[in-house]
C-alpha cells in the first residue's frame, strides 16, 4: 500500500470521525434540550400569568359588586325602615339608591366581561398545558433511543479516533505534517485522479506526473498543490 493511498484512507476515516462527532454533539443537544418544548413551556407561563391577572381583576370586581350591594341594602333599610320620615330626606335617599344601583349595573357588566376573559384564558391555558404534556411525553419516549444512539456513536468516535492515531503514528511525522499542511490550506489534502484530471482543481495533469502518481509516488498537483491518488 502506497503512502498516498494510506493518506487517502486516513482522510476518509477522519471525515467519518468528524461526521460522527457532529452526530454525537447533535444527539447530546437533543437529549438535553427540546426547543419546541421550551417554547411551549414559555408560552404556557405567559398564559398562566395572564390568567392570574384576569382572576385578580375578576375578584376585585366581585368585591366591588358585593360592597355596592351592601350599600344598597343599607340605604333601603334606611328608606323603608321607618326611621327617616322627612320627605326631603326620603327623596334624597331614593336618589342615592338609584345612583348606586346605576353604578352597580356598570360594575356588574364589567364583572361579566371579566368572567368571559377568565373563561377564555382558562381555555387557552388548558390547550397549552395539553400541548406541553404531549411534547414532554414524546420527548420522554424519544430519549431512550437517543441514549442508545449516544452510546453507539460515542463508541464509534473512540474507535475512529484510535484508528486515526494509529495510522498517523505508522505514517510518521513528516508525512502527517505534509498532509495536515495541505488540508489546512485546501480543505482536502488528497484527491483522486480521474481520466488524467486532478479532481481537486479539475485540470488535466501532465502525463509524467500522472504516471508517477499511478506508480504510487507521493506527488502534488502542480496547480492546486493537493496530493494525487490514483486508484
Ligand atoms: Zn489539482
């Protein structure tokens, strides 16, 4: 096996390793974080807080209506209790009752509106609670599979890391350095030659260079500088 064909293999193994590392990272992220669920939870919290405010508002109106009813009862007691006999005072009491009653009607209307709001926000909260629960359920169901996948990919990552290290040690520092330098500069260090063309830059290679590459010599493309590999 020529040096360049081993470098080509190393390159493929390292690419696989990078992909597995990415998959591992994605898997860990998915295990620890579910953006859809987090968004639904945030939305639910916002609805719950609106519901809390709507209930407080309703309760305030409830008390106000209750107070007004107490006031009207007090005025009526005075009006019909017989303790007040002065006609002027009786008329004024009657007017007070009517004015408080009008005020009460306004408050009662507001109370009904507030009750409607509470009801509709309660429905919203129920829908969102259901959504959060079902997202949490499916995440819980997905997790064992993700845990298994993480274990498998972790094992593959360590196997591939080990394999790359072994190949690099066998190749020696000089070859590895040349390979790394080209990879850093060009992204891909070793490219195939197909129909006399360098697959890195797509230029036709001089016959002499191509033949040397075919013989397994370590040669660089004169144009893009990548190592040439002939299968
Ligand atoms: Zn080239």
